[in-house]
């Protein structure tokens, strides 16, 4: 998921951004309500995490403006104010969920997943496992197996593999990978993609008779079922 964190407290923001990235999400951050509103209205996000008390514009009025303009991005409000009245005000302002501080990060992740489930149609179960040939990914356990044997991946390698499998059979370009795995909207002119693809191949295809990850010369990369 691509998530926008709108939080002015530096320690809390760093904690959220670090944890969300380690969980495989792409994360942007705004430290005030004014910038947060602009970013939320200008970029497509899968979820918003909004602190209630923000400089520039408070979190509830930020959500009211977004909802009034038709923006229905799922939003989780964070606040030290935890009374029933406070939670009701948050939900009526447009929040999809309300979590009081201090909070457990595992609960925050679970609430984000529930919001996504609702946004995708309510009753349908979220995709938690991906598979191509004998390669399996468990998105909840953050684990990978090939032919039943565990494959140890770093967080960025896990994100890269997940993106490839979700687009199995289709060529993914360098630009697509930069935007969706690294969250770069420019080309840094480095070999970062080549390095990560090479490492991923070593871990996924080495010691197996059939390779799954392929280079499409002049176009990009593709992961596909063996012919």
C-alpha cells in the first residue's frame, strides 16, 4: 500500500514511517495539516494516517475538506483524545477508524488492513498469499518459499518480488519499479534496480533447474511460469 502519514511529532512520525516501510508499504510524510491536505488531495493513496492535533490545519477539518471534495481515501485518525465523544467526532468528520495514543504498531497495521478490506468491497477476503510455479509468498508472515524451502529476503527484495508476482506474465519497466517499489518519481541514474534484481535472482533462481525471473532486453523484467 501507498500510505500518507500526517503527523507533526517527529518521534511518532519516524516510528510510523520506519515501521510501515519495514512492513512493505510505500510511505510519504507531512508534518502539518496544510501540507498534508495538499498531498492527500494531489496524490493517489491507499490509506491516510492522520494525527488529530496538527499545526496549520487540524486533522478533523482536514478530513472534512477531503470528504467534501469527494476524496474517499481510507483514513485512520491518531489522537491522545480517547473519550467516546472524541471518537464520535472523529468518525463523523470522515475518519474510517480512530486509534488512541499510545498504540501498538501491530494493531495499527491490522486496522489499516481492515480499512483496505472495506474499501475493496467489504466482504471479500484480502489477498494474503501469492504463488507462481513452486514459488510462494505469505504476505502476512512476510515469508517466501521456493520448492518448499525458505528463502530469506531483505524488506526491499520482498517488495520487489511481490510487485513482480502481482504483475506475473507482464513486463515491468524500470520506471514502474522505481515508482512502485522505491517510490521514486525520477530516475536516480544508478544501478539500484539491477543490483536488487541480481540479488533476487541469486536467492530465487539459484540451485533451481528453471528460472522464473527474466530480463526483457530494452524493456524491463518479467516473472513467469515455466513454459
